[in-house]
C-alpha cells in the first residue's frame, strides 16, 4: 500500500511492506490499517527510513500521487490525526469485488473514490471531530433554506408546479435545525389559498388541476405552521369528495383525476384522511363505489401488498421495480391503517423486505441507494432510512397470531441482539455529515459530494439524520379510534434520543425529531388532528 506525504517542498511515497523483520512478533490481528497509517503520518519522514516495513520513495515535484485520497478532485489532502478513530469499514474500498467491469460498476467505483476523502477525515478545508466527523454546519444550511422561500430566479418558472414541495422541504428542514417556522404562517396562507380548487384538493400553482402530491405537501406545511386560520383554510368536504373520485375499484388511488395510480397515492391519501379527520365512508357518487367497496380504505392494504416484488422491496405499482421511496410510502400507509406489529406482517413479507432494504446500505459510503445496482444518494437517508423505525416497531411486539406471513420469524430478542437497530446508524450519520454537506458558501445538503445542494435533499437528508439520532417506539396502549376518524395508530409514537458511549457526533449536531409516519415536527400532526376532530361532521 502506498500513501503520498509532503514535506517542505519535497514529496515522498510511503510504501507499506507486508513483511516481518527478524526478531519481531507477528502483527496483532486487531491492529487497524488506519492506526498504522496514522502512526506513519505523525512521524517525521526521515525517521521512517529507520522503521521496519517502510520504504520511502521520492516523488516528482508535480502533483502526481496526491490524488490517491482525493479521487482525482484536483487538490491536495491531509489525513486528519484522528484517522485511528474511523473504522476501516468507512475508509477502505470493499474487500469483495465482482471482477466483471460494467458501466454500473465503474460508476460505483467512481462514487467510492469521490466519497473516501470525506469519510477518511482527509478532505481539504473541513474540520473533523475526534471520530472523524464534521459538525452540522447550521450557519450555512439555515440561510440556504430561508433563501429558498424568497423570490427565486427566473429559471425556476419551470418548477412552478413544485412550489408546494418547496414550502414543505424548506419548512421541514428549518424546523429540524431549530428554527421557528411560524414566521412563515401568513405568507404560506396567502400563497396557497388561491391554488385550492373548489372541486377539492390543491394544484401545484394557480390555475392547475388538483393533484395528491402538492395537496399532501400543502396540508403538511399548514399543519407545521399551525393556527386556526391555516388549518381552516382547507375545504375538508370538497377534499373528501375529491378523494372519492380518485379512489379506484382495485383499492388504489390515482394521483389526479385520470392520472397514474401508484403507492404514492395510497400514502398521500391516507395522510389526508387521517390528519383532516375525513369520514371513511365512500360517497355513492364515487365511480369505485360498490356493495363490496364502501369506504375510502376498501381494498387498499390488499393493493399495497401486491406492490411487493420478488426481490422483497416495494414497487410503485404491482409488477414494477422495487424502489426505496415506495417502500417508505407503503410502510407508512400501513402504519396509518393499523398497529404496525399486526398490519405490516399481515400484508408484507417482512424478512424479505428487511433483506432488500439492508442491501441498500453500502460500505464504505455508509449511505443508502434507492434501487438495486444504483448509487448512494443523500435523499434516501429518509426514504430508506425512514423505513427502519417502522419495521423496528413491527418487530418489537410479539409476532401476531393472525399473521399471514409464515416466514415472519424475527423476534424482539433478535432485534435486541443487533443493538436495537436493523441498520448502521453510524454509517448513515457518517455519510450525511461527511459527504452530504455543501461546504461552499452556498450551504445546504446534497446527494453526494459531486452534486450541488438543493432544498429537496436538504429536507430528506436532515430527516434521515433525525431518524438515525432518535429511537421511535410504538405505544400500543394509545387511545381507541374516535368516531368519524380513521384509526389512531399513527398518533401512538414516542421518541427518545439515541445516546451511545461511542457516539460519533457532538450533541450540538443533533437535530429535532420528525414524526416517523408524517415527516413533520413531532406533535404537529396530533395538534391538527385534534383541531379537525372538534369540527362538525358532514
């Protein structure tokens, strides 16, 4: 193994020789490569000539060899003195590699090279703590999100239909980092009031047809800022009729009238039904009404079950490709419909889903990919990372006697043996804080180091960080279902901080909690639901 070092204008290469010197003992199997490297870098280069196992070769005066850890990024790097504190899992390429080279494997290799300098504590210009992790740079990220809520440049006109998402992403991210988002209440109300359609739901912008995606984003944004004026803006009766028009006879929901039906629609619809306290009865005017399908939830969990693929993951619709975001939508949808300990194993093959989701976390990066043979992406810190609290809650309780999954065999003791976590929280936190922060004056969080930050990634990276820093519990002794409302299971969650002896981040880098099902501030969904439950039925 070689590693370049620089000394007063001279560049040398340290060569680690795998050999034993006479009279020496074999190296300890517990000694890490990073600790060996740390000792080498902390020594004077001239002294290394006298140490067994090292050979120093002088390099040309140019910058050749300095790209070993920078992955060809074009600037020198210096290994932090805390390298010994970083597990080798996150500083070395995978030990096992498929010898078949493809376009996909090449991109994966490039991504590893891109991330290693950041994960190794060697990225130029970054300050790392003793565990090789940078601080969460709030002073850059908070202004970045505030700026995204102001007047945007002209090119953003092409994203006009996504404005509701921009509200949601920025407000969620700001709250997570400790900001008071109620300051945006009046502006949000004045902006979304004219894009609500009389036929129910919200469009992406003025004059646009209603769509479940912006309706979901606006409803959650109004719940976040809170207040009677914000919540009462929503026309619940029109919303109920519109959802009835989106309901399909196979149990699914369309995203818009005549639009696509997928698992996003299932999740968005049940979020709206639950938070707004809408009646479950299906209007007789609904095209999907039949004696067998009389409610908005009829056939919905059965349809979601059909979206699980042969891989074990969840696709957007039956017989399509598994995707991490669809897995979250399916799990969150089921957790609104019932107790996760009973409903998830009833409709999904839990061991196969855990297997597929586990394969989405990579090493050395530590982050999640969204699909098989795809690259890590910061946004899946939530879409995949957010699946784990729901599955862990499913596994914490006793195996339901009425489970339809015979292979459901993972019990609570097994979960405890895994350290009460089904994924590497450390790996995800390292990827987020090391690789996903835009270290330029722009601020914000991003997909990976070679990408620019945006409010979408900032929101979901922070949501993933929050989930990794906290443990969620499902409270099985919650209040019974209230009249006229859907099941109360979505409001029976409590959180606690994950505090470990070997915690790799400082407490100042902990962010606020976000509800594991609704992905808004903890308590906001409960307050909105209480507000609407006090309204007269229609």
